């Protein structure tokens, strides 16, 4: 992903609300599965890491990206933004 594409996705992510919250149980297989399923409906997902989660949001983002075959757009504080292109229902057209 180029820096131009990443900047474009960051701009889109500003307007969406987190659809998942990761709490004290951290990253469970159920969360990973639910997030992977969410990529069937959406290409851009924002996740909130709660204060009671002791794991580093950057590590969580990398693990999620690896497990769901997505890309980390950004991690700001305790917010994670992931992107995965949906070949069947493409909604986001990335700049070249």
C-alpha cells in the first residue's frame, strides 16, 4: 500500500465509528473470527482497544492483520484501523 493510498484510507476512517472493542480478554479466536467476517461486509474497519486491555494496540493490530489477511492503515492511541479489499463487493476505490 502506498502512502497516498494510506492517507486516503485514513481520511475515510475519520468518519467511521469503531465496530469492535477489545477488552481485558484481549485478542481471542472469537474476536479474530468476527473481525474476519466483518470484512465480508466492509473493507475498512475501526477497532477500539479498551483501557482494561493490557496488550499493546500496535501488537494487536499486527496480529489481527496477519490473521485476517488485512492491512494496518493506522494505530492512533487505542484505535486501530484495518483495510482489506473485498473483490466481490468493492466499495473503496484506492488512488493509484
